[in-house]
C-alpha cells in the first residue's frame, strides 16, 4: 500500500482546490456540450451561489454538534470505560471499528470523533495491560467505522429527500421517508454485512508476531487532556458555570421532539440536528463548558462552509445550461434498470473524490441521477442509496474527512491509508453486490 500512500500525500490537493477545479471543469463542459455562452454560464454560477445556504447550515450543524457531543464529559468518560474492555490485540482493533461504526450510524460527526478518541483510550489502557497495539491500525479501525455513516440516521441524502421543500423533494414532487431508505430492510442487511466483511478484512491485515508495531507514545496528550478550567470569580461567571440554563434548554428541546413525533412528524435534517443539540445541552455541565466545546469543534467546520457556495454554483451552472440533462441522457443510454444502481454507486464513488462532502455531492450529483433513474423506472430510494453508498465508500481514500481524525491522533495520512484501502475493498464488495441484487430483483 506504500505507493498509494505516497501518491495521496504528494499529489492529492485539498478538498477546496478540488471544488474550485470542479467549478471550472463544469463551466467548460457546459460551454462545450450545451448552447450556453460564457455570460450564461457565469450568470448561472453567480445566481446559484446562494442556493444551498439553508442546507449548508444544516450540514455544518451536524458536524459541529457531533464533534461537541463526542467531547462532552459523559461521553468521554464512557469511552474511557469502554477502552478497557478488549483483552487481546485483535479484539482491540475490531472493538474500536464496531463502536465507531455504531456511532457513525447515529451521526457522522459523532462517529468521526468517537472512533479516534476510543482508539486513544484503547491504546493507553492496552499498554497498561501489556498489550502490544499498533496505534495506526487502531486509528484506521476507528476511521473505518465511518464507511457506513451514510446508511444511518444522519445521512445527508436520505434526510434531504425526507425534508419537505428540499431540492430533492422538489425535483421528485414528493418526499422519500427514511423508512424507504435508511430503514429499508436491504439497507439494514447491507450495514450488518459491511461490518462483518470489513471486520474480517481488518483482522486479516492486523500485525502478527514479529511484525513492526508502532505504539502510542506514553507522553502523548489529546484535546481535553490539557484543558484548563476557567476561573469563576464574578456573579456573571457563576451564572456561566451553572448547569441550570443548559439543562432547561435541553429539556425544552426534548419536549419539542416528543411533541413532533407524537403528532406524526418524521426525521428530517433539522430534527436530527435538534436531537443532538438536546443531547449536548443535557450532557454539558454549564454554558461555559459548552462554549469551550463549540470553539474547539468549530475549527473543523470552516472548510466545509467555504466549499458549499461553490457546490451551489456548480448546481446553478448545470441547471441553467442544461448540462444536467446531457449527463442524465448519458446515464440512460449507458445503463439499464438492472445495472443502474451499480453504475450510480461506482460513479458516486468517483465523484466523492472531487466532492468529499456528502451534502455537497448530493447537491451536484443527486438531480442528475434521480432524473436518469426516473427515466429508467428505477425506485428513487435505490438511486438515493446508490449515491450514499458511493459517497461513504471512497471516503476511505479521500483524505478530507480524515483530517480531524489525523489532527487528534497526531498521525499522517500515509500511516493509516494502507489499512483504510482494505476497508475500501471490503465495503465496496458489499455495496456493489447490494446494488446489483436490487437491480436484478427489480
């Protein structure tokens, strides 16, 4: 895997550069493949820049709240307790992977951070028990849990399709409830199969006796390890350090969510965010702690916020120039109803290398695939999940989402990429087979 590591580290630019390159690539394609002129393309791009502002905020909140939740005291103490459970090296690697996978199904922002924080705890406590644990594999196992995030509760595409007034709902003329995507029986089976197959893959590449082991350094410090408590001196400080204000907001959010579901409401992007916001408010000790956690989490959100207007501009070019129809025609001519899901999955995996945000990818690719799928008579829930599978799949070799994991762990992309390549291959077999079987059954 070393040649792959070298290529990624030396030649793959940042996700922001990818978004810029994609903008000009789409603009050139619009000029070459449609009747649009330069003025039309620039105008469509400029008018489209603000097209995803609400969606952009929803995506940023999912990451912000997931990161914040993972760093609350109760969650970190829970991870510390879990860190002592594995008794062997192999159990440690698989345990970190499974816990991170479950956390990713709850919300992707939580899964990213839980995986690496648990890897640190397992490495620390394993060393105390005399276990020789390869820290890069532990971190890679935690990140590998992220490979199923888009099949879970916080999936960008599935929740967007379930949200009234979203660009997907407007295109389809109706919403697609998550009972037909996230909670479809075939998606649940695929989740279980992916965890099993990836777990086997990680077990096969785990270091054996005599292999080189890179252990966690004894002096390593991470995040909250070095946190400093703010001094409480003035009456205002005492209010900021009091639990009551955050507790009251958390309870009110819980009350709203109970009312929402009792009246027949469903999960949408906003409802998912308010669920995690409620948990955050209930678990923090005070507004002061919450402010500190959010400041830390916000550092991971900025680059995403910067990219979304570019994705929206790309959507604007595609919609106003007619390029979306050109791409859709190509998919219809290339694929049939049986192979469409598989080809949509593979193409989504490629697109994700250039548009690593799940929300951004659905904004760019979703309208094209849904239009093509509709013309071939493919169930839109299959199309949505095909894109979701492709998006999460190549995250294993796209370094964008690994950045917070690497920042926390102190590792480099080359340290984990050989292992996440195994995850890519193993999960790809499950995702591709699932799409092919759905096509054959249609």
